C-alpha cells in the first residue's frame, strides 16, 4: 500500500502519538469524525479500532487502475 493510502487508515493509538492528544480526547475526536461521516471504523472491535477516511481514499483512487 502506498504511503498516501496508509495515511487514510488510522488507529486511535496512532492518532494519540501523532497529535499528542490523550487517548480519551483522540477517541472522542474519532467518534465525532464518524458522526460527521468523515471517518468509518473498519475492525468492528471495541478495542484497537482502526478508522478509514473514505473520501480521502476515494480521491487517491480516482483514475487508478488495478495492476
């Protein structure tokens, strides 16, 4: 997976490290992004969740063809 595509996937722990937010703050931010339809949780788990930014990923995939 290319680096820009990797950036479309984020775990809560990675968000904490990158933003220097506490885990509760990062979790709340991800919940808000899901409510706004910006992010979507893809693991179906309560812990170690991973989120995808569909719109960003869609832009990266525009005009792309499968190898």
